[in-house]
C-alpha cells in the first residue's frame, strides 16, 4: 500500500490536532463537577462514563495523521490505567499540555532532544517531590475517604474500605455485575479455587449441596489417580486417624473414584475428590501454593514421590474445607507463616519481572489467595446503562484506593502538582533544557485549571 508522507510543521500540527480532539473529549470529566460522556455502541445500550481511559479507547479519527496523535494520547491513558488503575484523565490533560507547549517551542526553533532532556529532568524532580510529600494511608477511615472521593459516593467508599480491611493490600477485590439493585460485598475467607466435587455423592450437607470437612487432611497430587491400588495404602492410614480427606489431583477417575464414593456412602470413610485448578505450569504453581498454605507436599514423580509409597507426612492439614459443585474453599491451612511469606515474596518477584498483563493478573490472584482472602463487590442497577456507569466508578475507586495504600496520598484537586513545581527551582538547567523544564512547569498547572473550569 502506498504511503502518504507529511513533514515538519504540517506533520506536527496534524498530530497536535489529534491529541487535542481526544484530550478535549476526556478532560470535561475531570474533577468532582466533571461531566459524563455518552459513548454509542454498535450493539446494546450506550455507555455513560467519566472514566478517561474508557472514553479514550473508543476514539478513532478519520484523518490518519490526526488519528496518530489521538493514539499517542490514548497510550498515555492506557499506560496510566495499567500502572495505577485511575488518574487517566489527569494524565491525558498533562500529556496534552506538554504536547501543546512543547510543539510551540519546537516551532520557535528549540532543539527537540534538548527539550526532551529538560522535560525528563523536570519530571524526575517533581516525581521525587511527590513521593516525599506522600502520606501513608493506614486506617480503615482513610481508605474509605480515598475510595469515596474517587467514586463520588460515601457508601461505596465505606464498602471498599471494609473490603481492603479484610483482604489487605495484597488481597484481590473484584467487581462483578449482580442481578439485584444495589451494591453488596461478599468475602471469601481462605484459599478458594474454581473446581468442585467430582461426584455429588461426596456431599455431606444435602440441603446446601456442600461437602464440609472439619480438621481434614489434604492430598495434593500432580497427575491423574485412576488405580485404587496406589491410593489404598494412604487412604487406610487416613481412615485410621479418623479424619476426613480432600484429594486435589489432575483427575480422579475409574476404580479410585468409585472406591472413594462407596466408602463415603457406607459411612466408612469421608473424603472429597476435586480436580486441580489451572493448566500446565500454572496448575503446578497453584498446587505448590496449596502445599505451602496447608503445610503439605505435592506428590509428583518429578520430586521422587509416588502415591503408593508416601504416608501422612506429605499431607497438608486444614481446619475447615467447604466444597460445592463449582468451587473449593480451604480455611486456616496448617502452613507456617514464614513459608507462606516466602512464597508470597517469590510471587511478588515474578509480578515485577513479567511483561504480560494476563500473567500479572493471574499472579496477583495467587498472591491474594495466599494472603488469606478474596472480596467480590457485586454491583446492581435498574438499567444496563446505570450498571455500566456504576461499575466503572467502583473499579476506578478500587484501583485508586489500592494505589493509595501502596504509595500514599497527596493533596488533591491538582494542588499537589502545583506545589511540586517548587522542586524545579533547584535545577541548574540552561538553554533548551531550561525551556523543557518550563514546559513541565506550565503543564503542571493544567489539571487544577480544568478542575476549576469544569466546576464553573
């Protein structure tokens, strides 16, 4: 396909127009009095939102040069969302201001690379100032205030504060759509995974269709179990101890499964068999997480353990295990706190090293399960449009709150950026590098100006 080329001022102006079109659409949502934006959808109801990145993702311009500029601004919003989860509108406003003042200086003859060096130096200085000025968020009330400001709703703030208090900073808080009207919080204590019992005959509570095991042993097996001969020696040892047994394996089938079911029906031995969660390497990692949580070992030929040759010493323990047809919850595993902390540190290291968003999300889930709980905020509304808008607000509030707990808070309303400009006074820059610093100084005032302008 033939390429159309543009150069110099003409190209820069086209890119700037694209940045402006996207940023002008996004920045009307900034601040407590910011407006909403309505996004048309090819299918279903329109979306009403004030979430910067959601708006930015929907913008595609007809003019290819302007669209390039819009994609630059969209990348700013997307990256901010990936790192912080909120603040995408502020980031877009800052980007627009830097592009505007930067291109004006380039047109006036400033050297672009020197300008960029000055901008980078100024941004680093302001970043350090903001980190030093940040105050730690520790109390449940502070967390609720941060969430309430982000969601513009005190009730939602209290709910998120309660969720963060329960799961801690490493815990997972997910936002799901509900069929009822209103916002509810569900908390799952302990380690939970989305695999249920392999046979309904394992159920101990027929009314709730749950298998509940108290003070149980946990067998973690990496491969399939189909032969009763390899399972029987261990089952006999567990039966003699008088405790129930949870078996987590790639699969339990054939005569091994039928033997467990028959023993359960006859009341001779209580056990539940479930499939291990995940696939491939992720399944191995999750089994190891469970081993750490319950104080057991994963029985696998890879580590020289065979099922028919092991005893009670490889089994994990848990105070309570609840298994439904869809999921399994292990409460108060017998793993030592030191081992669990070491495993969590290992997972945190993996999170820092990975480049994949999907891998990062799955690692965060594993970290949360090890840290002791998962909270689900269920959001309901009268219409689909209201539901989407409310869900966006709550997701942003959860992300903002998590960022606040991890890195602290500064004064809001755009004032922190304005105060951080004082850090630039100590910089010894000259020429076009000093001009780059001035670009940052002027851009830092833009969020406050737009918050005030949107407020009337």
